[in-house]
C-alpha cells in the first residue's frame, strides 16, 4: 500500500507540491527571463484608462488577443492618442501579474499603424452590401403589431435570454417564445445562426424572429458582421429584429434586419408595445362600457321611479290623501290666522294701556311732590338755624349786624354770639 507522498513523487520518491504562488513565480521567471522586449503589431480594443493614468487594453488580430498595460509614466510620453480600433505597433516586454496568474505585455512605446484590420473589413463589407441595396428601407418588412409566437436566435445560457424574458413577463405579454439555440461568438457562430434562421423560416410557426446577444467588443460581436449571416437576415421571409449589443454597438445585422433594437431588453419592449397598447385600449374600453352601462341603468331606474310616482299621483288613494293634506293645510292656516289676530289685538291693547298710563295725572303729581320735597330739604339745609345746629355761631355787633371779619372789631367792643340754643354777650379784647 503506497503513501500520499509516494503518489506525488512517483517511483517511491516523495516530492513536495508547489503552492500556486511558487508555481506562478516560476512561470514569471521563465517568461520574463526568456522573452526579450520586442515590437508587437495589433488592434487596440477594450481600452480602460484608470484615474491613476495607467492604460489597460488588448492587442488583437484575426487569430489571437494579448492583454497589455501601459503605466502612467510611459503613457505620458506617448504622442499617439490611444483608442479602441486603433491599429498600433507596441514595444514592450512580458510581465506576469501574480495575483491573477495573468501574463501581459508591459508597453513602453506605442506607434500608430493605421485603422484596425477588423474595422476596415467591417467598413468595406458594409459599403459593398449597402451598394447592393441590401440595407434599403424598401426591402424591410413591417413588424406584426401583436406577435403571438416569437423565435429568439441566441445562446440559451446567455444573460440576453434572461433579460428578454424578464421584460416580457413584467409587461404581461401573453405570447410564446421559442429559443433557437446557437453560438453567438467565435468560430462557427455565424454558420449556426444561419441554420437557425432557415429552420425557423421552414417551421412556419413564427410571427417574428429576434436574433441577438449582449454587448461586447468588436471581435465578440464579429459573427453578426459575417456576410453569410447578414445576407440570411436580409433574405428571411419572417420579420426580424436585430438586438445585438449595447446602445452604442452597431453590427451589419442591425442594418439588414427589418428593425434594430439597442438591446435584447429593448427588443422585448418593442415586441410587447402593441400588446400593452391594445391591453390599455381594452381596459379603457371596458371601463367606458362599464360606465355607460352604469349610466344607462341609472337613467332606467330614474324613469321607472318617475313612472311609479306619476302612477301613485293618479290613483284614487292619492287623490284622497291629497284631499286630507289640503284639509290639514287649510286647518293649520286658519288656526295660524286666528292666533295671529288675537296676538295683534293683545298687542294693541297693551300699547293703549301703556299710553293711558303715561297720560295719567297721578304720575305727574308724584313727580312734583318729590320735587317739592327736594326743594324743601335744600331750603332747610341753607337756613341759619341749620347752620347753627351744625356747631357754628353768628357774631353780631351792637347794632345787631353780623361781623364777618376780625379786622372790623375794636378792642373792648361789645359783641353778641348766637348759638343754636340761644344768645350770649361778648367783649373783644
């Protein structure tokens, strides 16, 4: 029975396994020591310029793709304005980024080498197909307003299917979607999508066909620029929607299809727009019909109630009831009139009694008696006896004349003082 170390070493020799870090460092030493700095020609794609000033991008050609980085110091020296699609010749050396185990070209110098090969091929094919009239608006078919069965040529495992279905479900679409599975990237993807288009057309069950995928770089989307697929989309007898990439991405299939959608989600919204509009109109019509029926029923109830009222008014019972009502009304009015007449007479009698009371001499006599009594009291209060009763005295000289000032008295002069209870002689000192 062998041990674990024997199994690792083989032939009975125990060998310690390398850690990932140790293995990566060996690879780094081999690559960075074995490959000298050199010039590499390729097309720039997936460019990302960080706030730090470092530039990360890929160099690609028709056969391969190489990650590259140009650090801030080197980037600041360049005269070339780097951008996606730019064909360049880059000078640099191999570097290994250990945390991800990824090798990359560390670029020191960048030289503009003209327009990228893929971009040139794209523009040339677009121009040739356009001159053939393949993209003419007159060739395009109108999309059905309410497609019931939709075929979607795409990868069944991609995010595009999930986004597409989520929008359809959210908007309450009631149709059917059939996913026609195909590669959407890499070698053979265009051929598979052409076959799916032909199969969909031959089945004869689809009202509309969507062909698409999510976004990506120009090489990721290149299958949708291949001539065979573009011609198949243009020749398809079923109305087609091209839903490839993000809003800024255009492929030749976008120009060949009957309608372009910026994303698969936008295609789903386009497909359901007629259904949503019809559903809204149906809901509005149902609401209007319900309202009209309710109003009609209300008017009918009002007419029935009016007819019932008129019928009650014309019946003998109603006539007798109205007679009783009139009799009660006359009786109430007569009683009110009698009470008002009595009240009026009482009011007149009260006013006459009031006037009689005001004209009676008894009141005048009482007023004058009170007035005489008041004058008598005032007269009594002003009499000399009243003044003497309050503790005052009247001083008179020999002639009986009241003395009102001390200056008029002579020393030894005889005077007389009158009090309330009598008189007494006085002599001035």
